[in-house]
């Protein structure tokens, strides 16, 4: 794959590893999703973008008009949205890591929905006035029967009966990373329907189901149209809204890093060292791609794609760690040399957002947004590596 957004002048100025994001691709994915879901629902669904997938401010600004709101999982994520002048009524808050201080902050800021993960969070909120706000939901642990996240149907029923009448704002459930399965989801929706029916007096007027489908990347799902048939949605008794990150954003970005060395030894697979790796990513290249397809990458030399015979090569990052391995058998051109660049596809989500980029003070990655024919520098203006921040 080539990248027309990479001009010669842009390449000449590159020294550091980079991420490039394409908002238009995310907008296409959101539109694709709405087209699949809307006919199956009695009311138009709302879409909340998961901030943990990619929280780059310039990218989010370019996407804001195409989504209904955002889902965040920490005080820093929440505060970043507030600073970006996002109305708290467009924010949902999930995750199991809510401290007392964060819960008190949410009580003051009043987000659209606070997804309560466990009874202990509920007990903290009982000591405040937040439960009276009608902005709290309860997280179901889903079909995975997770022992860490969410609650059982019985635990949810107990808290609903304990809470104030008419203030329960909904249910929240997430199927798990790339765990979408139509048959399993229909089974889960039938179970949740039973949980909702008969509890009308406890429900707030805007009661809804907030659903994370755990979808893989768009190009995979679109190959299987039947997987979108979810009959249980047609008759679900309350509005259904969706939260997502990876599905919308993964194939809307690329990650590039320069080659530092190519070690060729007789009888051994060539070893490639790049100025990048775990400090920019959340794991080996096969992890963010879910092991579902080959890693797609292009090698550039002086701004032009490198072609020719290929051989499997072992690609390491630049950390002084044996586990800083990007790929163990990546087909790359035989002519690979120091100064070339490798650009990897499908890094619009869970790249630098999920990285350990401050570890050992390695070269920070810049961030770029290609939108409306322009390449915009989207790197945080005040960013410093941890070691230079004192």
C-alpha cells in the first residue's frame, strides 16, 4: 500500500517515528456502522467513541460531528474532554478503576451516564446525591462471565431495588476485545431483556442499553453480512446505544519508523532494528491486529516505495529488552538498509495511546492528521518525555 499523503517535502523533514491518522476513514466506518444498525432498531442509535482507543485532540476534533459522544475511563480522559469544551452530557464513563475522588468529581460534572461497575462504587455514590440524578447505569458482565468486570444479573437486580425509584438510567455491557458473535449477542440480549422487563418503576425516563459489541476491523466484518443480523435488537424494550473504538479507528491510521540497522548473518534470519517499538505500541504487531490477517506494511526509501524480492526478517524495536519484538517473520525487501522507513497499516487505535512511550526516554513519536487533502501536525504542543519534565 502506498500513501499519497506522504509528500517528498514531508518525507525530507522526517527524523522521528510517527503516527498518521485519517479522520475520513473513521467517518466512513461510523457511517457504515449506522447503516447496518439503524434498520434493526426502533429508534436511531447513538454512537459513543471510546477515548482509550485514541485520544489525540486534533483527531477527535475532526470526528466530533460524526458521533454522538465519547466514552472515557479515567479522570484524565474525562478532564481532557472537558478542556476540549465537550459538554458532559455527551460523555459516558466506564471502567472498574473509579476512585472516590473521581466519583465525587463526576457527581459535580454530571456526565450523560456513569456506568457503575461494582457494588462498591454504588455504595460510594449512595453517600452523595448522584443516584438521584438519574444518570447511572449498571454494568453487566456479559456472556464471558468475567470475574473482573461488571456484575451478574442477580447483583444488578439487588442494586436496582436498593436505589431510588425512577432513577436507574440503563444497563452497560461489553462483549470483549474483538469478541463479536451474532448468535452469542442475541442470547445476551434475550437475557438482558428479562432483566429490564418488570422493573419499569425503577427506570429513568431516558433508560437505555449501552452496548460495546467488541467488533473487529471494518474490512473483516463487511465480508460477512449475515453477522449483522441481530433479531433481538428489533424487539429490545429500550433504546440501544453503542460504544466502540477499535472498529471505528484501527484501519484509519499508520505507524512509521526509521530503520537503524539490518544484521545479516549466514544461516540466520536477518535482524532489523528500528527507532520505535514497545515505547510507541501496546505490544507486538500481531497483537493489535488480533492475529486475523497478515501485517500490512510498506518500506520507503527517500520517499519512494521499495520493491523487489522479499525475505522473512525479525524486526526488533530500539529498547534494551529482548521482548521488544514487533514481528518474528515479517516479509521485507532483501535490499533493506539503514535510513529506510517501515510504515505499518492499521494503527489508528491502541498505538501511542496504549504505549509505554516514556520508558527509558526513547524518541517520542509525532502525530499527524491527513484530512481534506492536508497533512496537519497534531502533536501535543507541550509534550515532553518523562525524563525532561522536571
